[in-house]
C-alpha cells in the first residue's frame, strides 16, 4: 500500500515537472520597437523577411512588435509592459513621454531598455529608466533600411537573448548622396552621377533645365521614396530634369552637389523637402545667396493623414508651422506647399500597421507649375516681366497709406521703382519723380471705403 502511495506521488511530481517545463518553453519573449513612425515601414518589412528565414523553433520563442506612436492603444501598452527587450528612440522625447509609465512597469518585470539618438538627453533620464546605450544598436538604427533593421533584430536575439542565430555588421549608407529615381541608384559625387546619366539619357534630354530636390536621408533609409519619385516623374513630364540629393548639414549638400567648380548653380530652381534650416541659418543663407535661384518650400506633413489635414481648421499645428514654414522663410525659402501626407498601411505578411509617406498628386502638380513659372521668368528679359507692388492701406483713406513705422509714400516706392528702371523693367514713358508718384498713389492708388461712393465715381 505504501509502495503504491510512493509511486503515485512520484508520478504526480513528474507530471508537475513536465507541466512546468512545457510552461517555461511556452513562455514567449516579447520585444518592442518604438523608433518613430518613419522607421515602422522598414522594420515591419525586416520582420516579414525574418518570419520566412528563421526556424520554427526560434519563432516559437519570440514575439516582436513595431509600434506607431500616433496609434498606440491599450493592448500595445500591455505588450510594452510585458516586454523583455525594448528599443526606443530618445529624439525629441515625444515617444518616451508617451510610454514612460509603461516602461516603469516593464522594468519591474525585468525588461532591458535600449535607447537610440541619446544626444542631448539628460543623464538623469537615462538613469531613471535604466536606459542603456548600445553603440551597435545605435549604428543599425542610424544607417537604417530593411537590411540593417533585419540584422538589428538578429543582433538582439543573439547578443541580448542568447538565441542560436547569426547576424551581420551594419551596412553604412552615405551621409551625402545623389539619388537617381529611375534606377534607385545612389552616387557620392556629381561627376559619377553625370557620367552615369550621360550613358543613360540622350544629350538633347540632358540639355533641358535642371531642377534640384533636397530631401532627408531617412526618406531613403526608411524606404519612403515615393514622394521624391513622383516629383521627379512630374518634372520629367513637364520637360525638366531632376537632380535629387540628401545630406546634413544642409549647406554642405548644396555646396557638394548643386554648385559647380566655377561657383555657378547647376540648377534653375531648388525644391526643398528638407532644408528647414534649423536654429543657425547663417551658413545655409550664405550658400543660398551663392546659388541665386528660387527655393520652394515643399512640405511633407509630419504626422497628419491627407484627410486629417483637409478637415483641420488650422492646417499645420503651431509647432509644425514654426519649423516647416517660419524657419525656412528666414533664409528666403518661399511659397510653402504641402506635397505628401502620412497614411496607415497594413503589411500583408505580418498584419502589422506601419506609416507610409504618400504623395498628394494634385499638390505636386501645383508645385511643378510654380517651378515652371519661375523658369519661364528666368528666361524672359526684365522688360517683358510684369510686377505688382502691394502696399498697406487700412483703414481706407488718404491718410492711411503705408504705416507709421514705414516711409512707404513716396520714399520707399520711389526707391523701388528707381531700382527697377535701372534693372531694365518697363515703367512706361512718363517722368518718374517723388512728387508725381505721391500724387498718383494718393489719387488713384488708395483703398476707398464703401461710405465714399463719390470717390469711386471719381476714379
């Protein structure tokens, strides 16, 4: 009887042991990536590739999620809280602020948190959240692209979790490069690009006017190139060539690719998708003066979808208006126009959402119409050009032309007209002096109120 009891107890212990072993095996390691919406696309694509390449044994042990900051929900936050590894972008601290409470919970459960873009982050913040800075993780992220994100995941699986996988070192992407939209090739010098294009295109086509495009390196590394391609295609349809490049700081990419050895501009107009100038605009301003061409501000919506932007009463928020519109205007970058939005996409292989930068064709058509108009102006003589001079006159009346802080009439207007005449603009045959100008503006160039119909009759 006692032997039976011992046997039953042993069987019971073995069953419990087997159950616990299976339970341990069944416990899946969760890995969270919060690297910003721009990186979601290549990360999701990298994950999809690994799903095909990794063994079933490895896949059964891990669960990886890539998060869009804008669309974090309760289930996402629960996953982050339960994650063993968390990789987070510290740039701007927006993402950190959004999930700081969840990171604290994850830390209690034994999570390891790795930060990228730690520059400028206070040491106290890193210590409070036990954020580690792994140079290899930072390199994979900085170079970007599907291949680097794939090896970043493999690196974490191998070095941080001890799983039996292999990885390759980061693949470096040039800091400055010209991008050819037809072949997806990149070139690190203008001479290399020109040699390639000379073989690819007939000479007659290469003699067409060239339009420059500057964009962010992250567009290329995050597989977000459709906007640039659409602009280039639209330019070509309108009879122009495109020279598109990335690089930071902005003034260096302008000097490297858009100015020739004689100090002359290689392009007629510059479309600035990047080139938002920053807090020290002087160096960029100096190079733009040297280029001496119109620079148009092409804006990619930072986080809004097309529908959100169209339905918004304010358009861009105050923060975005500052860095997307105000800062560029400081150095003479003009005519801001929205060219793309951020849209939610779903990867068919993983079912995960990612953010994609999507061109808005009708806005790009309008952008290229502006480019065309500027190039047409460049080809006209000053005598053929028509210029409107707008001055302040409110409230209506003779005594409110200009402003108390501006000597508009006649001094400023006279100086402007005098300079235009010297530059060859057609001002007609009438004598130009301050007295005549004052009289004409006062009598015929003022804002007349509705309560003075007789004045309108006199005009």
